[in-house]
C-alpha cells in the first residue's frame, strides 16, 4: 500500500519504526518521493511538523492521545499508535507481537493504518477519535504506573534488606498467570493489610497513601 515511507523524528518510536520499515524495504531512500510521511515527534510538535509538509503524500502520526486535527491541513491522514514501550537501546524486534491503535476518518484511512501496522509487525485494532484520550489513559496506567509500582516496592525491599531485583520474576509471573489475584486481599486477610499500612506509616510514610488507594481499588 505504501512503497516509500519517510520517518520524521528518530527518537524511541521513530528509531524503531524506521529500522523496521528499512527491514521491510519500505523506508524511503534519499531522493525518493515519499507516499507516506510518518511523524514521530513529541506531541506538542506534531501540528507544526504537519503544516511544514507539502500536500500530496499520506500523513500519519504515532501519538496515542493527539487528535487527527493536529495533521491539518492534510486530509489523507491517520493515526497509528504502537501500544508498546520503546527504548533506544533495542531495535525493531521490540515491535514484534505488540498491538497498535488505528484511527482514521473513514474506512480507507483505517485500511492504510492497518496495513502500516501489519508491515511493522504490529496487531492493529481500531479506536474511535473521541475515545483516544481514554484509551491512552489506560495504556499509561498499565505501562507508566508499573514503573511507579516497581520503584515503590523496591524502596520497601531496600529498607527491609531484600534485593529489589527479586521483584522482577514475581511481576513477570503475575502477567504470565493472566493477572490472577493472590495475596492477603484475595484471602480476605485484612489483619495483614493493616499491618502493611502500619509499617509503611512508620518506615516509608509517603508510600502509605499509595498502598491504601491501591488496596481500596483491589478490594473492589
């Protein structure tokens, strides 16, 4: 569907996407006329970059929450958000098996986005324009706050004299077990939960409110 895709921005997302497009023979070579301009810059810069692109090719961004209106004045446009945490220390293989949210104003735009996702090794699904921010909030909870939880748990381990790296297999197994809940709340062991709150209040008081909010959410 696209034969010459140009990637604007080579950060964490742009670097991985450009590398995969190069593997697939779709990355535009120097001097080639792109039929897709893939914008991989910070959200705040998308609109400015889009306005600088001459009319003609398809234009897409990879932001999770930015509306398609940021791609004005282009009408051949779509959003393709890789639902994956990406780093510059790894290559295009980090895309394999991940999903991608596709947004387009019509079926044709969505088909172009789905084609791009499949070419990148991503599994596409369609998200409506007015649901993008809610979708992205869910992604942030799952990814960003997992980092927060690990760092909070690591502080408790360090204070107790336990190695924080021992938490990693526990967290991975929780995912492998399809997020089946175990532990004191699943058993209705509220005495242990109260003991946790008391020791956190004593040793790491800034973590006690976090534990309390999470315990309330988990109990529901």
